[in-house]
């Protein structure tokens, strides 16, 4: 006689807390940062989060290095702005709030078309094919002005139809909340994808495609399906961008946009789900704020990327997780002095090196404005040897102190990791 068996599966309380906190942050942040600049930046962050997470479905989860992800966000933007214009003309009975879905369907459709070609290869050939596809689409955007609008792009107006509950999408804050809703739903769905059999087998294709083929899976089909899903979410990000800016130009399908997704997804941490979210926030801060402070912001960004590749290839998310592991074993409080020393000496290096970089840029690009420039409250003379010597002395002194601090920290970190491993073994044998 068969007996029924029951199993108790408790709720994952931590997961509910995290998702609730994420939704709460999306709701209250515009109440704390009320200026138009911050509202616009927050809206762009929501769009970037969707775009970077969709890209990470390829890079982090599938091991597919794509140089053309902007094709799907950009084409999604174009289709969405045309759909918005049809809505404005009364030719398309679609609420403005659903226009981003038109971009998502467009991104998915183009992913079906282009992905059939690109996913037939993996590794370096896949990356080169996506780069060629990106250049092809960008060239077409300048050739077919009927659809792409030429260099002027395609503009639209999101304030159409009658207001629903006072919502017209005219004020930026209303657009932000629409983007916030899409961001939350898309993030939840993309996280759910990682827990599906397709998401799991995609990780296996990334780690060991030969074994996946051996157990009977077609790795090309797995990559192709993941590519289509990533294209759908990328198209939604593009549709939201079309609503937010009300104009779409050829820049949205350019190589620089694809490079931005790659760079900041890597900086955030492609091996962790929340890493691209960090990278998306940093991308908007760099593009909007850092670019206003200095003309050399791309150089600083490149240096940050270089040092992250050398010393933290797992991105910012990996640094957070490593320190969380140390904190769980009660060892983090022993590192605060070392972290403070690293921060201070690193800041000294940045001050000295930044002064030299700013003087070089001023000398090359703004020489007609005089020989003096203001740098963090100080006046530097690009023609004065003392300014160069002082900046170099600060940079080299800070670099020497930073290296000494780094070596001491590395030794201390190794000792802490050894203690943690001993404690883990002790718990296993207890």
C-alpha cells in the first residue's frame, strides 16, 4: 500500500525582504531626490538596469561575449518611437504605457533573425559576428532615412490621448514611475529565468559545452533561445528610452553604446545577478555627472576598467561578496584600518595623477583659455614646472604608500582566509 509523503518548504524570507526593499527603493527615491536632473538620471538608471541585465544573460550566464547588444535596444527604440507616432496619429489603438512592449517585441524579432546567424558559433567567432552585425545595422541607420530618420533621427510626443487618473506622462516623475514598474517586473522575470531549466542549462553551456552536448543537448539551440529572450528585454529597455527622451538617433545602435553595456556589466560583476544593476547605476553616473566635471572622463573610466581587470576581474559585486563572507565569520572589523589606509593612499594617487591628466587636457584642448586652470580649489599653471613637479611628487608618493599598504593588506587578507578555511573545516568535523 502506497503511503503519501509530505514535505515542508518554508518561504525564503531573505528573498522576500530583498525584493520588497528593491521595490521600496524604486518608490521612495524620487521623493528624496526631487530635482529634475535626479529624476531624469533615475529614469535612465532604470532603463540601464534592464539593458545591462539583458546583456548579462548573454555574457554572465551564457558566456557569450557580444559586441552588438545595442542593436536590439536601438532597434527596439526605433520601433517604439514609430509606434508612439502611430498612436499620436490615431492609427494604432495602443496605450502609451504599453509602447515599450512594442520595442520588446521588435528586439525579440530582430534577435530571432540575427541570432540564428550569430549563435551558430561560440567564443571569439560569436563575438566577431556580433561586431560585424552591429556595424551593418549602424551603416543601415544612416542609409535608410525613411525608417531611421537619418542623422536627425525620429522624434515623437508621449503626451497623447486623454489623461488617465491624471497621468499624462508629461511630467518626468510620471515617466520615471512607469520605468520603475517596468524595471521591477523585468528584473523579477530575468531573475526567474536564471532559476528555470533553460537558465541552468545555459550556465552549463557556458562552463562546459562539450559535456552538455554529450548528455544530449544542442548548445546552439540553448544559446539561440537565450539570445531571443535577451533581445526581448533589450527591446523593452529601448522602448522605455524612446518614451523617456522622445527622440531616437543613430547613436542608439552605435558601437559606443554596445561597448558601454559591456564595460559597465563587467565593472558591476557579470558573474553575479545583481552585478549589472550596480554597473547600470555607475554607467548613468559616469555619462551624466562625471562627463560634466572633466573632459578626460573617458580616460578615467578606461583606467578604472584596467585596474578592475587586473585586481578584481569579478567586478564590484565580487568584492562585496568576498567581504560579506569575511563579515559572516566576524573578521571584517579587523580590516577597517587597512581599508582606510588603502582609500587614503589611493586618493592621494588619484589627486596627483588627476592633476597631471587635467593639465595635459588643458594644454591640448583649452590652451586658448589661458595657462591656468582650477583643480579641486587649487590653481595650476600648465606652463609652470612647479605645478608638474608637485603633481608628480604627490602621485609618486601616494603610489609608494599605496603599494606598501597593499602588500600589508594582502598578507592580512591571506591570514584571514586561512583562518576562515580552518573554521569551516572545524565546523564540518564537529
